[in-house]
C-alpha cells in the first residue's frame, strides 16, 4: 500500500496484535494515524520521510485497521491511550529501536502525547498534529464545542453507536477516493465495514472520556510535562483555531520546548498537504 514499505505484524500479548508498515534507514520515527483512518493514511508522507533519511514505522493503532485489541472492559482500560502507547513502545523495542521520534494525528496525536509522557526515556521528539489534550477540550467545553464534537459523546454511549454505524458503515464513514488515494480509500472502507474495528474505534472514544481523562488529570495534578522537544501543527481549514485561537497556547502548560504553526489543509493533512507536512516533520526531526 505504501510504496517501498514492508507490511508486517507482531503479537504482543493475549488478544493484542499490531499490524504495521516499515521502511528506511536512519533515525527511527513512528507515525500514528487518527480516526477513522489506518496506517495507510501516511502513504504520501512516509516515503518522503524515508527519502529524507529516516526509518519510518506506521502501525495501525490497537482496535483500528488490522491491529486487534482486547475485548471491551467496563472501565475501557484495554483501549486507553496508555495501552495504545504501550503497544507502540513494545513494537519499537521489537524492531530494535530503544529511542525514537513519534508523530501522531488526531486520536493518534493523543497516543503520541501519552507515549511521550509515559516513556520519556524512549521518545526523542514528538509531533502533535490536529490535536490538544483531551482535558483541555473538556475544561473549555462550550455549546460550539459540543456541536462540533458531538460524535465524542455519541460514540461514548454503550451499545447504541455500534447498532447505528454497522447498519450502513459506508454512509457513516464516507471518504473521497480521489482525495485519499484509491488504495488508501479501499483499505479505509474494508476497515470501517468490519464490526470489530467499529467496536475498537468506539472503545477508543469511550476510554477518552473516562480512563484517559483521569490519567491526564493525574498528570496535571502531578505537574507532568513533556521532556522532549514538541512540534504542534494544525490544519487551518479545520476547527482548532476557530475554537481556541492559537493552539500553541493550550500546549504551553504541557511542554517547555515547543514550536508549531498552521498547515494549509483540511483535517486530514497527511492526505491533503503531504509535501508541506513532510517538510515540517523533516525540519523538526533533524533540528
């Protein structure tokens, strides 16, 4: 699917296996997709980073795409960002990378944030794309936020979203094959038609409003901050600036070495502005 990349899979423990793509030589960087995408969303960015001299690893997050997660639990811990981050750290160790950079988009950005907080000795740099900490969203909740992010609260309901989405997943998860790339779109379609994947993606959101929120609140109370350099990029044709003004302002309480800027794109910047995104990541990772 991604030109020059090898598809692979590793079983971590019990019910968890991680599908991933990897290629390249040089300093390692792992790219984490958002909802409702798979690792294929990086197909226009990952080869550029390989060409810039990096080893690039693109996994499907736990419960997404071809990465199998555990059965849901009442507290949703099995689909928490901490569990997903642990998968990524274990995958990179499996590949022989004790230290690596990470870039995450949307829900993958939340996983990248958790990975950098929980594994500071492993993460050298973190790029956070179209995301802010979950608690920063929730603490600033307005009627406008609820209207824009209503799906967070719908997805968190028990049982109902699965029944609604699985009736007609193609209507729920639409996508433009020309904009996404036809192979990427076909993989996205296969994933979103799989009830196991739909369940896994919903569990991600249920964890977000429960166990993930509690983890972030505990971090905030303890004064936890990112120890590595952080890059924040946001799509100027998406909603973060409309909601909050400068997204960097929300991240300053979490990171000391912080920089970032807007990208001329809609929400899925890896598909819509791959050259600009790859250039920004390359400059940051080599800086």
